[in-house]
C-alpha cells in the first residue's frame, strides 16, 4: 500500500500545480485591452461588426444607382435604341412530335 499512497500523493501535487498554472494563465489573459483603432470586431457568430466611422471622417458618396440618360435634343447625341430583353414566346410543337417523350413508356 505504500506505493499506492505515494502515487496518489504525487497525483494530487501534480493536479495542484496544474490548477495554479491555469489560474495564472487566466489572470494574465483576463485584462484585455480595447481593440486598436481600425481593428475589426466580430460578433458571437464570427461575423464582422460594422462600426460607425469617427465623427471627423467623411464617408465617400454612394455610387450612382442608374446611368444618366443622354438628352436627345443635345447636339452631338444620338438616340440609341435599347434592345428588348424579352425573347419571343415559344410555340408548342405541332403534329405528332413529342417535345419531351416519356423515357419509361414502351415504344
């Protein structure tokens, strides 16, 4: 039994040392400094958090959403016809041809 008692005592000492090292590590990691300016912060899901720019910084103007239309009365401008995006409607095939035959139907 002497051997088992020594092993148990050594295991308890090792566990105490591990606990002390863990508490020291946690104490060193706990005082976090605020993020540096320009650093990106993330939410709990790992998505970047949008931050408001500083009061002195001006945001760039948003890009135009539509292209300006040229004035047809202006000299040097030509009226350009825009092609229609619509395709002509498809007509059903006529006669005995089956556009989509049933692959499992016997001939």
